[in-house]
């Protein structure tokens, strides 16, 4: 973006979240992601997540970004904007956020969409080399190994070595339940399709080389 005025506290935004944060997610945010991106970035992530009711998924209401600035303790203006952009950029870099700018032709203005991504599971995170190395650079190798142990429970001693004899004896769906194969419920399918969350069909996302460039060179 060539003009900082295109991202201000006066612009509107909405949040999209299609998951809910679990206790393990909370632990990942606090112990793993926070050392990498900082407490302020994680606070911004949690603030965005709270915009959608905790027992629901989908879109938040469209609001003015001024509320985000004030809740984060940022002064409206260039300094506050640069700080918020920095926090969002950190979240994007570690895969927790995807930010889009949507053009509204009627008002010749922009709306920002913050699409939250769920934290990686512990197993996924420690299989992701660049994130593990970044965490190592922030807290050290031995701290990484210590943190890893806090996320995994080992198998009980009585089970040790028995996985070679493991047999799946679970029952498949159709051995327990029977559906009426002769009556496809088109009305139900149509109702579900009509009430499914639409991903902004009336707005045009503006992509600038997969990132939004700001006047100071920061990317969102």
C-alpha cells in the first residue's frame, strides 16, 4: 500500500473465525507463539478472536478499527497504525492470521478482513522446521525441548511395546446406523446451502503480490 491513509483507525473491519480456541490452543499461544511474536501480538490475536462469540464461528459485526486501537492501548495516528500493522504482520508471518483488503465500490473505500488461523497442534508445530528454529532462536535449544515435553503425555508403562500388536476393532458407521437411501432431502440440502457462511461474495479483494505494502515498507 502506497498511502498509510488507506489503513487507519477510521476504516472498518470484520473478523472471520471458523474454529474455537481449545485449552491446548491457549497453551500453544502462551508458551509457544508468544515467545516468537511477543505479548502484544498475541493480545491482538485474542482480541480479534473475541469479536466472534465464543460459542459460534463465522463473521463478526463490521466495526470501525478505532475500537481495536483503544482496546490495545494504541493512540490513533501514525504511531498507533504502525504498531498495529507490526503486530498483524508478526501474526501473519507465523500463520495465525490472514489479512485481506476489500474494496467497496459504492463508497470508494476499503474494509479490512482479519481471518484468524488456528494455532498448530503441538505435533504439527514441532514438525514445522522454520517455526521450531525461530522458537529456538528466541528461547534456546534446551528451553524448546523442555517446552515440548510439557505438551505430550507418554504412554503408560503397561502399554510400552504393545503397539506392534495393536488392532483397530472400531465399528464403521453403517454397521450401527441405517439411512433411507431412497429419499434424498433436497430441501434440507438447499436450506443448509442457503444458510452457510458466504465469504464476502459482493466485495472484491485487492491482492498486491499476496501482501499489503504500507508506506513504511511494512507488510500486512
